[in-house]
C-alpha cells in the first residue's frame, strides 16, 4: 500500500483575497458598496406617499471553506457586505387612520465594507 506523506499543517494565519484580486482572476460581481434602493415605507397604517430612496449595502465579499487536518473538519472564513457607520434620517409618513403626517426615523449606512460575520 502506497502512503503519501502530507506536509505538516501550518498554524500560520490564512490570507484570503477575493477572486477578483487573484492573479489571472476576473471580476465576478460588484464589490461591497453603498447602493440606493427605492421603496415605500410602511408602519402600521402609515406609509410614505411615494417610494423613498434608501441607502443600503450590497456587493460581493471574500469567503472560503478550507480543510483543517488538525481538527479534521473545514474552517470557514466568511465576510459580509455590511454598514460601517449609521446616520439617522427622518421620512414623512401619512397615517390614513387619523389623516396626519408623522416623522419616522430610519438608520442609513454612512459607508459599507466587507466585515467578518
């Protein structure tokens, strides 16, 4: 029976790069960034009278699942596209129950980046 010796597992930290940054790699989607999404905001019987531009985070971030021989399982490294700061914003909503306008506070990202989940 032929046994191939494996090199010892290195305990050095793993350096991961997104596919688009690897040599010979190609861009396979937009990287994490702020985007604007149009939506109607509803809260109970109140709603915005038209769609509102809301800032959100969207895009690709690096992830990997690498086998670790020391623990005989896969180590997972995943980052998510998330907000790095928030700012408060007020949106006017019309409440049909009592025919009034109210200010509704929402949190919007000031910036976005790939972060450990």
